[in-house]
C-alpha cells in the first residue's frame, strides 16, 4: 500500500500547533488592547499604534506587544490641564486588561490633574485675599 504525504495547510497548523495558536490569540489581544487606547484617546493620542512582532511557525508575523503615543504634557491653563488629564486617564484605562504601563500613565495623569486643581485653588485664594477683595469686603457692612 502506498501512502501519500500531504503538506500541512494553514488550517491544520492552526489546529495542531499550540505555540501558533497562542501567538494568534496574543496578536488578537494586543490589537484589541491598542485599538481601545486609540478609540478612547481623542485629543491626546498623537499617532497610530505601533507593534512588536514575532514570526509564527506558519511564517506570518504576529503582534506580541504594542503602544499608542499619547501627549501627556500640561495644557495652557489649569482648567484645560484638568480636562486633558481626564482624557489621558480614559485612554490609558480603556482596555479591558490595562497593562502596568497603562496604570503608570493613568497615575501620572491623575497627579497632573491634582497639580492643576491645586493651581486653580491658589488662583481663587489670591482673588479672595488680594487688595481688591480686601477693599470690597471693607466697604461692606459687617453682619
């Protein structure tokens, strides 16, 4: 009896190669993760996602890591900085499974927000305690 060898197809590789299946799963996870950042990062994302790749046993390249560039600098006013910090946190925490780097970006943005809020409070305090405020309060009757 003569046997014929059949070359494995991509479909059969998917079924019988656990390492390839793992790469394919990781590729889908990485792409979904970065897409979530892009989708939630309106106004703070500065470019498209970039990926690091690994070649599978089928010869194809699979994404195994990725990143999305975000403008994490302060805005021109404290009020704008608060709004921007909130957008950064939303973009960083958008994926269902935030990475340690995502948590670091969100934490840094929260610090930036708190600093901006502190600056806003100092400005409000100056307005309440300044010479103009004193003159206005001095002219009003005390009750």
